[in-house]
């Protein structure tokens, strides 16, 4: 009789309902810091709520590079690392977002963190979002991390979004290995990705000296399922005319809804591939884009007619007829066409039903909310 009484009430609910209550409790109209505090308190209520709150807290993890360098055998039984308990326990199944970061600008990270990262990635079957945010002038660690990501492919069947910022202010000599490893990652993962965000060169002036190999642009054709793409610091300015007749640099059947190009130089024939997504494109953001052939006016008059385009942002776009140093500004016809396109997209946005999402941007598909565990 006592055993039956113990199974009554809230303690008899399935774990899935605890999870729903936890997410509602943590999400309701609060800032991220308050949400996390609530979840930490909820972990003390009962075993079931502890399990649910921990799952949400672990849905998005930020891991510093220094943690990966703590010991050569980070997840070994005898390892003193504090993150071992996360990546070797059942909790690892709930990690859907992983960001690897470094805030030390001068850190060389000469030790190789790739084996430890590989071992961690192997244990994350539910991972949907992966980011490398390495703020250092030395790219060595990024090369190793990209290698680990490529190697872990068969263990990450649910990965749908990748965001990678390559180190700024590095010479081509040091960036070349990054590009080679990045090419391997793109070839491996693009067929399964929905969102891609790559910063090749973050410093605008460095773009004027060095160009990313144009072949990189055509790798994105592998992304049949891409919904959004953001590229920063890539240039096809040096491409030869014969490549203009190649197939689209994006997959022609991809359901692309959002495109963002920043610090991007290309001939009109390359930019015009965006016209393939007239029936799906919702948001277009072009910043510091240099057109090396053709007319901006023709581009804007075409995209003005896209039926779903409800967000258009244009900033500091020029012509690069004689090289970037001698870039030309918009003509009066270009300005009128751009203004007309912006006005049309604004009307579409205002006509959308109240509460409907008006802009589609790349985001962490993995996160249940803005909670996250910071492993500094």
C-alpha cells in the first residue's frame, strides 16, 4: 500500500513532462542570466527536476581551448579534468551546441588540442551546432581543430550548422594550412548542413592584399540542404572569364532562405547565381561587396521582384573595375534601383501577418533556449 502511495502525484509523471515544465519555467519572459539562475535552483528540487534542468543547461556548451590543453588524456579515467564527468557520462547525449573559443590574442597554443577535441566530439551523438571562435593571431590550433572535426564526421550524424572564424592578421603562409583543412571540412559536412557561417578574413584591409582561392566558392555547391549561408572575406576578383559559365556556386535545388555576403568581391556572373533562389529567398544582406563586372542596377532590379524577399540590407557596396583600391561608388541609376528594391521588400515585410517571422538568419539550431554551460 505504501508503495502505491509513493507513485502518486508529481513524482509519478514521466521524465518528458518534467522536461516540458523545466523549459517553460526557464523561458518565460526572462533574461538569460535569470533563466540560468532559475535552472540552477530547479536542480535542487528533486531528482527528476535536477535531471531536466541539467539537460537544458547542457544543451549549449562553450569550451575554452585552454581546457583542451589541460592534459594529453583529457577523458582518461585518471584525468583530473573537471569536464571529464560531462563528456563521459550520460549527460553528453543532451549537448546539442558546442563552441570552442579562445580570448587570448597572443596565445600560440603550440600544444595540439585536436586529439582531445576529437575524443569529445566522438561522444556527442546529438550535436547539431559546432563553432570555432578562436581570437588569436596564431592559427595553429585552428588547423588541428578542423582536422578533429573532419575526422569525427561519422560520429556526428545530426550536425546541421557550422560556424568558423579563421584567425585574423595571419599571413598567407600561416593561413594556407587552415584553408586546406577547411576545404576538407566543407567537402565532408556540406551535404548534411542547413546553415553555414564562414569568416575567411575578418580584417577588411587584409582582404585587399590576399584573396581566398576561388575554388572555395564552388565547394558550397555540395550543400543541397542549405537554408542559410554567410560568407565573410572571400573574393573571386582574380577569377578568369571562363569560370563564369560554370554551374552555380550554390546547389540549384537548395532551399536557401537567407544569404549574407560581407567583404566579398566577385563578377556579376557570380553574384547573379542568387537569382536561382527567387522563390525561396527571404533575407539578403550584402555589405562591402565589390562588383568587378556588370552593373549593380541590373542586380537590384532583378531581386526587387523576388516574391518572398522581406528583408534587404545594403551597405558600402562598390565597383572594383580597376582593383579594390580604385573602387567606384554607385551611379544615380544604381542608387535608384537599390532604393526601389529596399522599398519593395519593406512593403512585403509590413504586409506580413502580425507575429510572423520576418527575417531568417543563421542561428544555433541546437539550443532549446539561451542557456549554456560556460567551461572557462
